[in-house]
C-alpha cells in the first residue's frame, strides 16, 4: 500500500478540496508531533463558521467553499516547518472574527449574541476555548473597519500600513504571510481583468513590506533554513506575478 501522506505531499495546494486538505494536514501534524486536538477543534470551528460562504477561485474553479482558504493556509505553514499550535490554530480561525463573528458567538455561546458587531465577544470566546495567544493572533490579523468615505488608493495605503505594523510580531508574520500568499497568489488567475488590476495594485506594495519584515524576523520565526528560503522564493515570485498588472 502506498503511503497516503506522500500522495498528499506530491499534490499542489490548489488541486486539493477541503477533504484532501484536512487529511493532508492530519498526516503532516502527526509527522511533526503537533497537537492534533487543538488544531482539529480550530479547523472544525472555522469550517462551521464559514459554511455559508463561497470564495472566488481560479479560472478552472470559479467558486470554492470558503474553508479551503484557511485550510490551505494551515497546510502551507506546516509544510514550511511551523509547529506552533497557536499560530496554526489562529491561521485556521484567521477570518472568522472579521467575517463571521456572529457565527462564532452563536456556536460557542449563543447567550452572548448581540445586535452589535460581536467581534469582541468572538475573540473572548476563542480565548476561552483555545487560549489567549491564539485569540491575540486572530485579533492581530483581523482587518480594522474600512472608512467608506476614503478613496481606493487611501484604503489600499491603510491596508499596507496595517500589515506593516502587525507583522513585526514573528507569530503574526506567519499567520499573515500565508494568508497574503493565498490571496495575492490567486490574482493572476482571475478572469476579470478589472478586478485583477485592482487587486494587483492593492497587493504589490505589500510584498516589499513582507520582505522587510522577514529580514527583521528571520531568526525568530521558529522555522528551518529551508522554510525561510521557501518564504523568500514565494515573495520573489509574487513580486514578479503582480508587477505586470
């Protein structure tokens, strides 16, 4: 019988559906001796919270269940050599407080639902279930509310400034890096040229922000040299793919 883990490792992230991603992650965390219980619980909660959402995919995959995005991010980090359970759990949950706080509160403690944003309650409930550090990382990568009165250029500049600030923290860097790679890396595959151009304008300046932060955090990320080299290579590839637009 073939080793199933090797089959998943030979498969590109973009070619995996949510089931394949989960099994690939389970094989990797067993090999890396990562706490299966906490990460499994985080992935399950994220899956439940994102059930109603779809995500625009590549040309050949026009729409995916949203959960494939955080699951790809988790698997990418593990393949880079990350074994920090708080980083991996926060990666699984990274969009839940920003996009689905009501769902998080409804699932974990419905009695705390309010008519407001529910973001703070969601973060507190994540802290109760997964620990303060996981909650802190999720809070750090949750984008602040957008001012609808500012221009697109101003909004992009605010996004770049926010990323530059939060990724000075090595753990936040890892969570945000894998999220950024998944978002920015898909731009070149979008069919809509107008959207492709707009997103490239948003993401291109952020590549250099990550390069600068990586130079500061190289020895603090808890990765092997091969993991650091892979991040370097990915940022270089992103810079090239975003530049022409």
